[in-house]
C-alpha cells in the first residue's frame, strides 16, 4: 500500500490532521481515531479530514450515539450470539418483546453468527456461518434500510460493548475485529442478485463511516473458485479445507471452536459455539404482536427511551475500562 511512513512522518501527519480539525470542528478525537482515518486514506491528511467530518455529520444526522446497545446491565436482547465477554452475558438470539419484527425476519435469513472470544492480539472474533445464509430470502424479504440499520446497530454494539474489553486485554486502543467466514454448505444459488445489492449498501456504510475496522478476514472451507476469485490482500486469507494451522497462528486453541480446529465447544450454551439458525420453516423464529413493524432493530419504545437513557446506550460508568484504551 504505497510508501511506508516512518514513525516520525506519521506523528507529523497526525499533528497536521489534529490542527486542521481543530479549526473546523469542536469534537475531540483520540490519536487512535486519527490514525484509523489516516490509514483508511493512505495518510492523505485532507482526505482523512473529509472522511472524519463526514462521519461526525452522519452520526449527528442519524443520532447514532443514541442507538441502544445490549449490555450486561440493561439486559436488552442481543442481535448476534455472544460467547466469552465481560460486559455482555453469553446468549443466543431469541424472540423478545423489545425487538422489532424486522430484526426477527433478518435473523431467520442469517445462517448463524457469533461474536466468539478474542484472537491472540485482543481483537474480537466474529464467526459467520456464511454457507448457511438464506441470501435469497434476505434479498427478497428484507429492505436495504432494514439490513443497513441492523449492520449499524451490530457495529455500535461491537464498538461500545466488546471493543473496550479488547483494549483492556491488549493494553492499547483496539478498533478492529477478526472475522471468520465458514463456507461449509455454500452453494452458487446464494449469490442472489438482491442480496448483492444489500451487501453493496452495507459495504459502503462500513467503508465510509467505520473505516479500518477489519483486522483480518479468514474465509475457510472456501470453494476452489472462491480461492482464485479473491485478490490476495494481506488482511484476507482465503483457505480451503486445510485452514486449521493458519487459524491457530492467530487464535488460541481454547478460543477457537472445535469445528474450526480449536478446542472450544461452548457446551454450556444451546447450539454450542456458533448456533446454526434453523433451516426448516417450522423451526424459524416467529414474531409476535409485541414486535413492532419498524425498520429499526429494537421496538419504538426502546428506540425513544434510548434518546434520554444512557443505560440503554453505553456501558455503565462503573464497568467502563480504564482510560488507557482511548489514549
Ligand atoms: Zn466456543
């Protein structure tokens, strides 16, 4: 990616960005945030500044800071299953009255997703049963607005509830995740056109407003066509069926599910490490009349309450990690 910068050159560019921002905007930014946006823009200060300002404006317009996120204290239901974290209890997705009807429809299309522990460097791991996604249903029965809201809420949950623990573990700011796509069960019909439009909409939001949040992506059990199709980027490892030793370089065996070559089984949870969402229609999640038909992930009452209630939006002050995570 272009010419490598020395530490000294980087420090100068960080300071230049900081000075330039202070003339245009009141917000305070951590050094980690400045670096994140500089890296996303190959260290071009003007571009990094533009993207940061766009992000601040977008967050203001969308009121993103007031989106509710599930924590151990507020007991909001999870959007994505979680295993092994301090600030959120282990749980699977289930139908709860606080959720919207749209998020239940989305959950029925997702093959199985789980935030599962941390890698060796302190980055949270998201494991995705990509091969079990019902992309056709996702394309036809879910709107772009619904899937976009879902993605934003999942990002906010990750940043506010799981990343702080990653920072504590690593002893430095952590803002990116390690993702494992397991292609087991994948077939060509999953490349459904409408689903691809959704994917494009999501990718645009993530690239623009959550830059540099991918630490590493492993695509395992990849069909051979896939291995050829993907460009070899340092961050992306496309692996066939012999992936175990590669994953174990980055993730401790006790933190990696056994079906991916590790030792974890999460026996204490129904479905184990990454529950596969029901494939048969009789086993699907069913919304009730408590689940509002709104495009947000939680029902209207929760969304409105979160505007004034900090408890619904962030970790409680007593559980906040030390400030070292944010510089
Ligand atoms: Zn596990």
